[in-house]
C-alpha cells in the first residue's frame, strides 16, 4: 500500500462524513445496498465502529468495548454523534503506536495496522453505500480505491468465509477498478 493506512482511514471517514452532512431529513429511512439497513442504520454502524476504536487500540477486547456501544448511538443529533465518534477514532488511529498494537477482535488478535486497514475498507465501501442511498455522486477517491483493492485481493477469501460480505457480483470486462472492487464486496456498482 503506497498511502499510510492511517491517512487512508482518515480520508475515507472524511468522505463518508461529507455525505452524512448531506443527508436530508427525509432520507434517513432510505434503503442502502446493505441488506436490511437503511441510512440511519448504516450511519449508526460507522459510529459504533468509530466509538470502539479508542478502546480496542488501547488494548481492551471487543467483548469489553462492544456492549457499551450497542443500540441507537445517533440519538436526536446524528451529525454531532457522527462527528464526535470520528474525531475519537481518528485521534486513536493516528497515535504513533497504533499500527503495532495488538487489537483483540472477536475472531482473534490482529496487529493494529490490520485493524485500521479493515476499518478503512469498511468506511470506503460504506461511503459508496451511503452515496447510492441518498442519490449522491458515487465516485470514490481513486487512490483509496486502489489501496483498498490491493489489500482486499489478499483478504477477500477470509471475509467471504467469515460471512461478513455478500457473494461477489460479476464485473463486466473493461469495468474500472472501483466497479471491480464493489463487485468483489457484493455490490452492484
């Protein structure tokens, strides 16, 4: 990966956040490409992940951190909840030791660099999901797409076996890297 993963993660969250701030009042219930998720559920998911980052990078296990952030985390001010969670996540991920820390996830321990890469990929793909749901421009940052595609080529089988992504969709010959990446993640992009 040619881009620092912490920078890629920050930029992916920034792009997602730009879309969050464009959600119109009547769009929170719009369906997303994520099965059974509307816009509010999708944003809540990213807030949940973001709130877990500081604790996980501090050495707490997912079992210790996760229960504190269950349910509706958006409350009456989804934008404030999103912004606060992203600020905490990017500060923790940007810490000098974040890449080498051991992160205790439900499926096992991983290096901080791998955890941040997974967060980055999730934020990037969900940026496309949110754009599709609210009718915004679906073009993702090409540098981030390239970084995600390079990493995902080695991670796809594990993700698929874990059941955390849908079945791949066929990508017609000649499609760009973004369309191929989305197809690998089970999206019709």
